[in-house]
């Protein structure tokens, strides 16, 4: 029996709706398995800017620091998206939270669900059986390097840096994940051009002997962007730096056929954060059409993180059950028309 | 009647084979239309390292400076690819040539050929009719920024910089291309994170009023990586910086169903360079199976560059004719088995 404190950051757009269903499922898990989960709702994103002027209020940050895990819906609002040069923006809250909590590894599974092959833009025979786990470095690189203007504002720079220690800590995680899977790790970099990539390659290569059962290979990011579409089944675990991971993991998401299915975990030395990979999708807000599955599967990763393997698998099986029964939101099956809440309740009930 | 000097850099792997066919087609064009093309063969890439120790010998560079255009096959050899940290590498030659010739705009058309829809990993109904023109900045950004190590080699950095002038010159070209096409320009950036991206957005936005017939929009690179696969027909002209362009343009190439079909032009204020987007494909070297069409279509772009519109269209029609007649290399139709030379000769004959 576990007692855990979970901070919920519903965020903007459809965030609150999908979070509500993930919390519903987590409550069902707690009841069935006899755990105690406490949910502490806090503000982050555009809603936090509106309420406090800051995308990540100190109250929220403190709560996250003290929590056992953080569940995030989505952040972003068109009024900020249209002007990425505005001084205060929702995504600053997310970037700061990642840094403050030391969430250096973003982990994204990409799976082709048999029931949903027809939804993918890719031909079924190319993607069937795809099962990739992407490790994206999340607190370094060009995201957090020095940036600014010079030459009276007419030139700009962004500096990308990586240290051996930053690379090693996430590489160890990726190697260990590969050990429990199909024993293949692919480092995606641009070592023919970038010095940071050469450091990545050197560092990862030096760790490889510690994981003799894992076959390590390397792919330039441009080639990786092709291979992920041409032959996704060739990949087991992919490891890459922050910016390449942002691009490659979003690209890979098309395999699943819907953004509404893909969860993610961001982990570090202490706290961990779980969120669907989709955005706040403001056009869908309040319509009951948002797919809660990505957030529910993120909650399953949260259970994994607590060491609750059986509980996590129960949630994943319940999701499979919903997909099998076509209890899904309209983007996956226009004929059935279940609402966000109905899908969430069905899955919670199946737990 | 034109008289032109063309430097040919056959390069490595299949480079010489595909260049031979493009030259054959250019000779046929010269004969039919009464032009004089002189071909000057020079070394670049792994073959140049083997012969001279340098991937871009001064002799080659001088010849390129004096030429009216450069036709490149492909560079790269496994003996260098496996170690991107080696001090002398084939791609250094290409990067230096781009910089020395001032080839700041890499232009890549991506077309879904009706005859080849079945070859694409994407479903035919998603891609049919796709016609994208990608403008990738080629002499700036993180490719040419300061890079190095610090902290006794345990940390590395790559600096990305852009100036307003660097952005403007390629943006003007992209706007002008959009004016002659479907009047849509999409800037791909990461303006929610990068200062250089914010400068791109600001600069391109300021030019937009000069092109009132062109609708300008913006896409974050992670979203673009999805949209190119989910709905490629939404794009007309795409403009982006060097590193994003490297990734996005290779990704987009999967739409065509074969790398062997896609040409590119790299242009600047003076000289221009034309090359297929595929690599040196050393496994196929000497087997007569390399598809020469990408290089032949690059030669068509070279004719465009000379202002020879009718000649260029004649080459493109000849290529269409080969595709219609299934006179193609085995990767496009395992049943027919034409060789590289047979495909090239067929197209040259059809000119
Ligand atoms: C919102 C943005 C800053 C963020 C990122 O680029 O990391 C998002 O795209 C993501 O992948 O979580
Ligand atoms: C070989 C390499 C340096 C080059 C690049 O990244 O520009 C290649 O990938 C390309 O796109 O022409």
C-alpha cells in the first residue's frame, strides 16, 4: 500500500479535460489496489499567466518540488502562440519547470496499435509492430544555452553546449532500457558537423562496454528523419539530444495514427513529470472530443515510476480494451462518438 | 546559342555513374538546341582525399570559381563515415565549397509522382499531388558557427548565429518562388525557444509586405516534422535555416518514394551547384543499379539556372516519359531491370 502526493497541472485548452480522465483512472487504481493518491491542483501555462502574471508561479514550483510526481495536461493558448517574441509565454513555464526539477530525460514510447493502423498516414505493412522508445535529453543543449542579439539587434545567436556528465546520465538510462527490450540502442546525432554531437558519440561509445548485451549504432539526424518513416521497425531505443529529440519524437508520433495516443515521462534524479505529447488544442476545448488516452497512458507511466508494475499494466490493458471495443473519441472513429468523459469512465471502470 | 563551362565533380560511390548519365543528357540537350557545354572533371570528396590528401583540392576550388555551374554526384565513403571525428573527412570538402562559392540557398523540389505512389511509405491518398519547394539556408547557422571543447575536452559547444542580411537574401528568393507558384510561404523555425528563430520570424515578417500576393505563415519545426507527413499537400514553399532544413528536407524526401528521384540546386550570388539529394551509396557502386534520375533532374535545374527553360522542360518531360514507360532502375521496378546507363540513354534519346 502506497501513499503518494501527485501535483496535477491541468494547464490550458483541453488540458483540464484530459487530466480529469487520467485522475479518474488513477483514483480507480488507488481504490482497486488499496493505495492512497492525493491530488494537488496547481496552475501552469497561459492560465497561470492570466491569474498571476507568471507561467510558473512559485506556489506551483514549490508544490512540484514536494510532490512524488507531476501530471501535466497541456499548455499554450493562441493569444501567445501567435507571438513567440512576447516577453511572457506559457512554454517558459514548462522549460523552467523541467530545469528546476532536473528532468533531464524525456521518454516517449511510440507504438503502432493494430486496431489503429488505418489511421496512420503510413502504409500499414510498413509500421505494423513498431515499438520504439525515444530518450530525449531535456535540460541541456541549445534550449538552455546562452542566447541573445548583437550588432544592434541585427544578428542573433543561440549557443548549444553539452558536458560529458549530462550525456552519461541519460545514456545510462537508455542503455538500461535497451537491456529490458530488444537490446538495440541508436544514437541520433550530427557528428559529421557538430562538436557537441562528436562529444555525444564519444561518450556513448565509451559507456557501451558496460552494456555488452546492447548493440549500439549511430545515425545522422537527417538520415534518422528518413529512416523513422521508411522503416520504423528497425528501431528499438533511440537516444538523442534536446533539439533533435523535439523534432524526431514529434515526427515519430505520426506512426501511431493519432497524437491523442502518445504519452511521455520526463524524469530526473528526483521528481518526475508525466504528460501527453499533444498540445493544448484550443479549438477542441470544452467540446468533449479530446482523446484522454495519451494522458491516461502517461498516468500509467507514472505508476511505472512508482514501481507499481501491475497497476500500470492494468491501466494499459484497460486502454487496449477501450480500443478493441471502439470506445474512442471521434478522431479515431467518427461513427461511435464517445465523449472524453465516456472514454475515461470506460477505462476507469475496466481497471 | 549558349556557351557554358560546367565543372563536374563525380565524387564517390555511385557519384561517377549517375554523373555520367546527367552529362549524357546535357550533351543531348546541347546537340538538339545548338549550345556548347564544356565539361571539366575535378576531384572532391573521398576520392580527392585519396589522391591529394584534401577533400577539396585548390585546383577543384579554382575550377569551380571559374565555371558557370557545378554538377556534383555524391561524396562519402564508409571508411570515413564510420568515424565522424577523423580530422580529414569528405563532407568538409562539400561544406567548404558551399561557403567558398557563397551558395547560401539550397533549393529542393519534392514531388509525388503519380507513377510511383505505390513506392512511398505514405498512403497514396495522403500524398497525391504533393508539390513542395524547400529553401534551406546553406552557409550559416550552427554549421558554420564557432565550435569547440572546454573543461579539458569534457564539454563541447556549437554556436548558431544568423544576421538579418543572411536571412533576407534567401527569404527574397523564397518569396519570389512563391509568387510563381501557389503563393504560399511557410517559415519553419523554433521561435518559441531560439533567439535566431525569433530573428528569422521578425525579418521574414518585415519582408512580407513587398510580396502582397504571397500568404506567409509560420510553423514550429517539431510541428512541421509532423505536418509534412500528415498532410504534405498543405505546403507550397517552405523556408528554413540550415540545420532544420537538413532534417526537414531529408524527411520530406520519403514522400517521393525514392531518394533516387530528387534533385537539388544550391545557389548564391555567382556560381551554382547542382546535385542529387542522395548519398554516395557505396554498396551499389559499379553494379549499374544506381538511379540516375535525381542527377538528371539536377541537370534540368542547372538548365533552368542558365535561363534555358525550354531545354529544362524537355529534360523533365523525357524523365516523365521514362517513368511512364517504366524505363527505371530496379528499386522502382524489380521486374524491368534497366541499368543506370540504359535509363540515362533512354532519357538522353528522348530529349
Ligand atoms: C513548448 C516547447 C517549448 C516544447 C519543446 O520544444 O520542448 C514542446 O515542443 C515539447 O516538445 O514539449
Ligand atoms: C554531408 C552533410 C554535411 C550534408 C549536410 O548536412 O548539409 C548533407 O547531409 C546534405 O544535406 O547535403
